[in-house]
C-alpha cells in the first residue's frame, strides 16, 4: 500500500470512529462486570454483616464507576471530525 491508501484508510477509520466506539463498549463491559461483582458480593454477605459500611462501599464504587461514564460520553461526543468544516 502506498501512502495515500494508508491515509484514506486512516480517514475512513476516523470517520467511522472505531476507536472511540470500542472504548465505549469496553467501558460499558467494565461497568456491567463491576456491577455484577458488587451485587454478587453484597448479596452473599450474611444479613448481620450488611452494615452501613458495606452498603456505602458498594454504593460508592458503583457511583464512582457510573459517574465516570459522563466523562467518557462527553469525550466521545466531542471527538471526531466536524462535518461542517470544509477541510
């Protein structure tokens, strides 16, 4: 492949936004896995050990993981080419 073919391929990949989409899918998979593990851990605790600390830990971890989603979504939405720009 010559240089122009590589550039055309790179532009097509950029136009389809493959890398940001893969990152978003990976992050969604991470949050789903984390949620599953947190719920499995929390519900496996005996009722006497489901204290405010355990509830707070599980809730805090879930809130932190899903709260980061806003950063990823904003970055994804603001990335990519501007189709109004002629260059």
